[in-house]
């Protein structure tokens, strides 16, 4: 049997164990994440911040996402590669959304797409799924709605808000998503949604009861400065190590210690 993860396998994993998911925005990081046996690699539109240096995800375009997804997919053997649909690639019309989602599968070799939003997106997601495009849902703090939320704030804190998110999760499950990202919601709500849906939930600040977790790889490796929201656990400080290593290289060049005989022809 193939070791390749499919959307179907992820969906059927509900109740069987926990799933780790991470982002990758380029070939070399994708290879490393895949080599670590992580089942889901998201080409997140977070690349707008991590690869492009923007303040948020809104400026990311379809062409940029197709390019990044292509180079990630090239580095992956076993993980499921999911492409994030960027801001305004699916909101203007369902037909445009279908064509854009299709590009990720046709041109970029993604295995599926991620769409932000709840019940409002359910009819579109149903159409994508019925047409052979696996979809990962994403509710809670959906970063493309940052201006509507008035900042990066925990969602679902009040009873009506929590009820709405629960209804959103059920609507997306019903529409056919194979998994659902729960971003920045209280742990109790993460648990309630996880118990209410038939698909694996992936928490990012969604609490320990979620069926799995998803984080930005740069955050857990400490590759991007001091950005460390509460839901991130920093497993390494590679950023510091990289600067230290590059400094050593610079000093050796400046001092004439590199290249030595071993590194010369
Ligand atoms: O863009 C992103 O990286 C995401 C997260 C869920 C990690 O959407």
C-alpha cells in the first residue's frame, strides 16, 4: 500500500489518532517537513508574511500561490499538499472560485485546497467537492477577515459567537470538507466542535481536544524573529543558529580563513 496521504485517508483518520500538520512555502522546507513524516503540508497564504514580508495575508495573489504550491509539491513524496485559496480568489463568484481551485490541482499538483469561512461558503465548497476537489475548511480567526474582526482576536468567546461557529462547522462537514482548521477559539469550543463533526479538526490555538494541530513551520523552528503567539510552541531557535553560522562564514572570508586548501581546486 502507498504511503501517500490522501484527503480520503485523512477523513477516515477521525477517531483513530492525532494528526500533525505544518506549512511549507518552498521546495527545501517542504522536503524536510515531508521527511519528518508530517501527513499534511499546507501551502498557507501565510507566505504573504513569512516569504514576502507583508503585514498580513491579503496581498497574496493566485499566481503567487500557484508558484509556491508548485515548488512545494515538487519536494513532497508522502504528505497531502493543500493549497490555500488567497483573498479574493473565491469570494467574487463561484465560477471564478472553481477555476482558481482547479488551477491548484491542474498546474501546481496540489492534492486539495483550503477555503476560509463558514456556512456562507458551504454551497461553493459542496460544488468543489462534487467536482473532485478535496477541500479543507477553516473557521474561527480567519486571517483574510482581519479587517472585519478589527485585529487578530480570539473568536467564539460569547455564547452566540460560539453557537455560530458550531453551526458553521456542521455546515462545512455537511458540505463535504475532509478536515477543518479551528483557529484561535477557546479550548472548550474546540472540544465541542471536534465532538460534533465527522471530520478531523486541526487546531491552531484551538485547544488540545482537536483531532490534530496545524502550525506555521517557521514559528516552531524560530525562523522569524520574535513573533510568538500563545498557541505556538517553539521547538528550536534555528534563526539564532543561522545568524551565528552566517557570521562565522563572514568572519572566515574577511580573515582569509575560507576557502582553505580543502575547499580549493
Ligand atoms: O496560511 C496559513 O499558514 C494558515 C494556517 C492555518 C497555518 O492558514
